[in-house]
C-alpha cells in the first residue's frame, strides 16, 4: 500500500514539474550594408510571413540595440536589432527551419549574419 502511495506522489510531482525545453534567441540587425535600414514595413512583412510560419506557437520580440565588430572592416557597428525569443522542444526538423529562417533574412536584407543562441531550459506554463 505504501508503494502505491509513493508511486502516486511521484506521478503528481512529475506532472507539475517544469518542462525541459530549448530557448532559441535570434538577433536580426536592421542596418543594411552600404547604408539604409530594414524598414518597419519590411520587418513586419518578414515577421508575419516568415517568423510566424516557423514559430507557429508564438514568440516574443524584443527591440534592442546591438554592437558588433564588422570582420571585414574592423569597425564597431551599432544598430537597432530585433531579438526573437522562442521556446520549443528540440527537433532536427525545427532546427533546420530556424537556420533556413536565418539564411532567408540574410539573403533578403544582405546581412552578414543572424546570431542564434540556444539554451536548454526548464519552463512551466
């Protein structure tokens, strides 16, 4: 009888425990090489048509200012940046979709890079 009680307690505790997930942060710079910026309309279109297609459950977008050293010129670049935060179960297919999203942005807006940061997390909703 005690074992059944302990087993029941374990089931209850594990069902309330936070889920193990991955937090992926993507950093999209807004400056275009040679001058100019990704416009608000261009970003909104990319976000609505591309980001939401990969991050179907939703994401958080944080406006930030990024600094990085351009490896070609050695100059420090400061630019407006959108950070997209997404929590998900890690799968190979999703990882490839995220990398495709990064590549698409780089191609569309002539970017040298889109930073990707993956962190293993324990989350609860």
